[in-house]
C-alpha cells in the first residue's frame, strides 16, 4: 500500500513539475493536459492508439520488471527489442505458412532472438561476474549498429530505403477495430502480464527467481542453482522485449527498419520502476506512459506545448521513483535493483 | 611514401579531435567512480553542456561564456545526481538514467520554446565560425586550446589521484568509505565534490561538441558518446591515463571510419568495436577490469 502511494506520488509530482515548466513559458497547463487527455482517450481512434502505444511498453516493461525481481538491472530492453524485431521480420518475409502457424512462429522467433541477446549478458554475469548493467548498455549499441548495417546492406529489401523486405501477408496482424491500428497484440500483452504474475508467484522457477533477487547468497544456501537462474531470468526478460519488437513488426510496420522504436525499451525502465516491478502494476504504468506518449502529439497540436515535455516528465518520474523507494528501506524495489550496488563487476 | 605519411598524420589528427569530448567525459566518470559514485548520466550531462554552451553563445556571443555555461550545467545536473545518490542514498544507476532522459528531453523542449524550431538550434558563434572571420590560425589555436586543456586535465587528475593526500582520500572513500570515515575523512563531502566535478567535465565535453566541433545544438547530437565515455572508464580500468588511452583508441576508430569510407569494412562494424571490447574487458579476457570496491554503493554513516 505504501509503495503504491509512493508510485502515485512520483507520477503526480512529475506531472506537477511539468505544469510548472509550462507556466514558466506562459503555456496553460490545464489546457495542455486537457488536450493530452482528450486526444489520448476522447475518441475511439485516440483510445485505440493509446493501447497501441501501451503494447510495446507493457511487454518491455514486464521484461525489465522480471529482471528487477531477480536482482538484475536490464538496461538493454531496447537492443533486445531491435534484435527480436529484426529476426521476426526476416523470418516473416522468408517463410510462407498458413496464418495460424506463421504468426505464432514469428512471435517465437522474435522472443527467442531477444532472449538469446539478453542471455549473453546473463551468462557474462553468472560466469565472469561482469555487471549486466554495463554489458546490456554495450549490447544495445552493438544491436543498433548491427541492425543498421544489416538493413543497409545484406538484408536490405528491394526497396531503396534501408529496411528489410515486407513480411508475407499471412504474417500480418490485422486491426481488431477498423480505422485503428489496434491489433491482437494488446490483449496478448495483457495475457503475458497475467501469466508472468502467476508464474512468479506459483511456480518453483518463479520462486527461485525471486529468491535470487532477494539474496543471492541465501538462495544458494536454499539450494537454488544461482548461475542458471540468472541466465534464465535475463533470457525471459529479453524474450519479452523481443516479443515487443515482433508485435511492432507484425502489427504496425510489416517490415524492419531502424526507426521501428522511438525508445520503448528505455521508457520501459520507467514503466517497471513506477510499477515497483509488479507484473500487474506494469499494466497500469505502461498505460500511463502510453497515454502520455500518444496524448503528447495532441498537446502539441492543440495547446502549443512541445511534445518533448513528456520526456521531461518521464525523466522526473524515474527520479522521483528512485527517491520514493528508499523510504521503505527494505522494500522490494530497493533489493531488486542490481547486485549490491556494484557496477563493473558484481560482488561474488 | 610521403602521401602515406600525410594520411597517417591526418588520421591521427582527426583521432585526437574526435576523442577530445570523450576524454573530458571519461575523466569525469573516472573521478566520480573513484569516489564511489557511478555516473551513468554522462550522456545527459554532455547533452546539457552542449545545449547550454550554444545558448550562452547565442545570447552573449562570447566563447568563454559558452564553455563556462556548458561546464556549469553539467555540474548542476551532477549536483542532482549527488543529492539523490549521496544524501538520499537512491540507486545511482536509476538516478543517472533519469538524468539522461530529463536532460535530453529538456534540451529538446527548450529548443522549441526558445528558438521556435524543433530539432536544431540556430547557428551561433563558435570555435569553427571564428575560423571564417579571422583566419584559420587563430581558430585552430583556440580549438586546440580545448584539446590541450583535456590533456592537461588528464595529467592533473593522474597526479592528484595518485600523488596527493586529497587523491588518496578520494580513492579511500571509493574503496572503503567506512574506514575512511574512521580516519577522519568527510566521505559525503568528497563524494559531492567528486560527483559535481565529474559533471563539470562531462559538460565541458558537451560544450566541445556543440561550439567546438560545430556551431549549433541538434537533438541527438551526443549520439551515445556519454556511453562510449563510460566504456572508456571501464576499459581504462578506472584510471585517468588508462581511460585517456581508451578514448584515443576509440577516437582512432571514428577517424579510421572517415579515412576508410570507400573501403570494404562497413562503418557500423568499426563503430561497434568500443562496445564489444568493453564487454571483453569486463569478462576478463584481456586482463580483468575491476571497479573501486565501493563503486555505486551508497554510504550510510
């Protein structure tokens, strides 16, 4: 309850600071936030688009949250998303199967690719004690540059633009509501959140993951094989991010290009923090950020407030969440973030 | 033969210019991490510094003011990190991430609010714009002043860290803060000063990017250099000279890219190298890279 209150306080404070910033440059905060809400939730199209923006944030947010629960800080969701999206797009363009086989396979390929990419960081942490914080940052850049290279060279479609060939028609996720971009990806992401919540709470593997997050040493004495548990946690985290990449490819772009994600994987860190790493909480916080991102365009168009204000609010949400966590010094989030603080290499 | 030499000198020259902003930011990271504060917000501090320098140059037309403004904003952002990380004992990684998002967003917001044009600032008086008005000689001298200053700061930092009492205290605070406190060292104060100093240096690196290399600020212009600097800190094993060498090495790759534009090696693969090497270094394949013992750990007196 206390943690819930501190999350709401962090979001409210950040929005209030955003309002103050608007007053500083003579904009009307009430009109601006009004336009944001009206745009994001005032119509069927607007609401559907908010859910569209929520979907990748929800999946990547779940990924970051599950890593937090294992005591790991996955900053690499963006890279895992890119790798998942690229592999999903290549597979979807290459294979022609009936829809009912092709779509699940494309998702599986995206999740596997994202999971493997993140597992590299998990393995380096488990085997050599290399901090996953640093390795996931580095793997992000390797993924961006690698994807850039592949789409401008070897994997470039027939198009002049640096992007892969379109996926086959049977791999396309069609809109659920006509006139919108909302696909089955959104309900799937909700199911993923519920499944993750159940898995963490009701299975042995989920329990072991949480035990490692609470205390590696205690988990080891309790008989948990810590190394593989860390690799599994990172793989699961990356698989969720990879899945987010797949949904963007199958549902929206139908191919891969470097502009696929406006930074969902980075925003997902804010999503997971605000949700205190609870899978069901992630649904709410992903919706909050999805609403902000979608509404920002309307705020810019109708109230003349630049959409970048939302990034400022986002930064402040992260900052205030970080400050809120310590008030409950033994709270989950505190334990959940990183090995005992060490960056570079984890204490053994 | 002569032309090969000329190419080599050009590549080396560009390498030094390309690595200068990295040297500033990495040195900032080395100083704060040796005192036990991880600065993952270097990217944001560079962006803040780059934007502030352009803003100051726009309003004052003075280059010294621009450089000072860059350093000041970098330091101010670091003060936020210091307050949250040291006084509130918040998670340093999260605060650093927050600063990255905040600084880049705030710069983009102010760009639109102040100049009415999203994405890019107007062109301002810069080290390169002086070149066209008063001849290349003076501009080169001024430009190189920033480069030489970076080299000087690296040497200063090396001497201070390893040859003076203050440096010993700083490293003690990063390794064993409790023992340092028992010995009468003010752990909080040293961590504050080191963190803010780190931000000042990152801000200088940002100023070099905006008013040194070009004459404007544009969204995304820092382009991951803060994270390359972070990589250089690790690759250089948390020492000023080591990270300086790492920056030069990484800068060499940026310049090779320019020299080898027509070559068969794709630019992106060369750009990947710093990141890949850092992973290799962390895993211990080329001599293990170990951080100060209490790096990133909040001190609770």
